[in-house]
């Protein structure tokens, strides 16, 4: 087990000499060196070219000095080979969304090493490149968030289509969720087999339902997914955006680490989750637009709220925004390291 990494130690709630930090979407549009690569290829081509995907995964480690790298890919990568045509314009769009039982029946579960071999190859390249330097996080979307995209066809303001299916055609919803959960399980286990040292599950839309509906319609599938992972020595991070009001329910999914957005104080979240669950978060991404003195004060506030408890991974409460000054992101990482150094 790679316990020499502060990031992995923090996932397990073990003591560290300084708080580890990484940023969601740390490989991306705020970095000029990323945009240089991106100018040559489309987003999907970048995801599907292992050498380039590895290059942009490495860039923020070199630039920011972050304590963990996250595979460059997209949560919808394994959904496309299920039989849905995916495009980015600029956000993800499926031209044939899933609406009926026949649509669900037509979906296939991909054979990961054959259908998304580039993901596994990127992981293998990165493990060689990062050996002894930083651990590599693999990731996927939570079943509910993947289903939202598959049913809506794209991002949504009200998620009326998925909720219509959930309430009005619960059997169709359940069969879709079962299939997506099984695909997800195989996909994340393939990442673990390829060398991912931690797994993050992104439930970007998990917070669009009430706590009662979350427990009924979302939690059972995330729990099944997490229980189905080959988790020996592999910590699992579960991030549900907008879930500050229902962390007691989110905790039931059984992850090792719960990711927090900025809508709940870190100290309060830790009190709700208890000492046996590590946390990741939770600086508002827009704070990186502020002057450096304000960034430093906010980092200190979050570290103070944690009150020295083990099991903290510092991160933003959602992905870094594309228009942020990279120097501010780097300064934030430096602040976390400096202010938390034992």
C-alpha cells in the first residue's frame, strides 16, 4: 500500500506532516499549457489519445505542486460505447437520449479494455511517470449523474425528464440505474486494475433531489457501486454536489472520503460525518479570483475549522473555473502546505 503519500494517508484518516491538496479539474482550461495542447485536438480526441491525456494530467502536478493527480478524462467516456452518440458543443450532448424501456434494453455494457482502452493506457503511462512522486486518482460519474445526462440528453436547469422517469416510470428508471451501475462498477474496477491508486465518484447532480428522494432513488445505486469496487487498499472518494443538507444520508453510501462543496462549513460537516470518515474540500472556487491575502485567509479558515483532525484533503468545493489566474491556484496550494506544515 502506498502509505508514503500524504494524500493516501489522509484518505485513511492517518496523520500527515502537512495537509494534502489537489484541485478538481486541475488539468484544464485555466492553464495556458493545457490550451496549447487543446488547440491541436478536440476535447474527445484529447480524452482518447493516451499520450496527450497523460501530458495534460502531468501539467498541473509540475505547475501547482499538488499532492495527487487525477486522470484526464470525462465522466461520460464509458457511456458512449453503451450505444449513445456523444458530442461536446461545448458541454456534453447525447443526440439520442434514453426515454423508454426499449431505449434501456438497447444499451450494452462495454468491454472496458476493448471499448475504452485509451483510458487504461493513460493510467498505465501515468503510473510509470508518477512513480514515487504523487498518487493517481481514477474517477467516474455516480450512476445518478450519468443517468441524468443519458435521459436529459445534456445538462439541464430543472431535470424534468429524469424526474418524470423516476416518478412516472419507476420500473424504467430502476432498470436504467441497474445497467448504469453495473457499467460503472466494471469501468472503475478496470481503472483500479490498470493502476489507479484511489477512485473519486462524482455525483454532480446528486443534490437536485430532496433528501427523501436521494435516499430512495439515488443512494441504493451509489452504495451498490461502492460495494462492488475492488477496494483493497484503494480509497474511494464520494463527491455529491449540493448535498450539504443530507450528509448523514450520503455517508450511508460507504465511501472512505466524502467530498464537500462550499455550501456547508467544513467543521460542521465533520461533526455530522464523524471521525471515521475523511473529508475533501471545500473552498469556493470563485475565491481564487480574490486578492492573495483573501485566498490565504480563506485557506486558514478552512484549516482552522478542521481543528487538526486527521483525514482532511484540501480541495475546492467544485472544479476550478477556466478564467482563474493559474498563479492564484498555485498560491492556494502553497498556502495549504505552509499553513498546515507540522
